[in-house]
């Protein structure tokens, strides 16, 4: 393994592209700890006495909230190894020390997946959308909001720039098993590079 590289796979990608399910499969296969960016946000909210429901308002009102979440995430990754993380800023927080993957997916397929998950996943029953068009609109709004925040906070021009990532995979063109297999193969090659 090249010096400075950590045993961390960081998944970023479009909404609905399968970050969570891919992270779960990778963590199980590798026997790594699995975390999400949301884990660090919820932890920070808890430390500040903010409910998860009020967290989005806090993020919009206080730019320092994002910074604290991101610093907590960075610190955790520096102090730990054998992780699979799904989130947004791995390439920015840790650079080449970790294996950064971007999962891409077209907007319509993403909306179909998200709507199906909202209808079947009890954890998502509180999300109030009924139609594909509403999901597309919500996704666009969320991505625009994140893009503005990360541009303002960190001067990141584009979260989707392939140059940020060691691997980019279109999950519409591959089965979940193929996605995991591809990530594992490229991750092993990356670990072996000097």
C-alpha cells in the first residue's frame, strides 16, 4: 500500500444512484465500518440540542453548522481506518488519501428509484411527495442548495467533476453486484499503487 493511503472508500453521487445500498454491500464484504455524511450531521445536531427535523433549517441559517459537520467527519476519517462512507465531500476533506467513487444516474431513473423507496421504506414515510415530478423538483432544489453551499463554503465549482474521483460508475448501466465488484477491483488496484 502506498504511504498516506487509508483503507477508506468514500461514495458520492447523484441522488438515487445507490450510495447507501452500495456502501452497505461494500462494508459487509470488506468487514469495514459503514458511515454516512448524515451520521455526522445528526451527531452535530444532537450535540447542539437540535432535532433532526430542525437540522435543515439550521444548515440554511448557520453556515458554520456545515463546517463543524465536515470537520468532525474529516477528524474521524483521519483517526480511523477500514471505513465505507457515503457522503458529499470526501475528495475535498481527504483528497488522495482515500478512494473516492462517484455514482452517477440520470434524473428520471433517480426519481423513479427514490419514489419507489419512499413508498416502501418506513424510514421515508414522512417525506411528502406523491409524484415523479415532485421528486424531480425536490431533487433539483436539493442539489442547487448543496451546490450553492459548497461553492460559498469551500469554493467547489462542481461536485460532479470526474477529476475529483478515482472511479465514476453509471448505476443505470450496471447491476448492484457489478457496481460493487467494479469498486472492489479498482480499490484493490488503487491500494497497490505507489
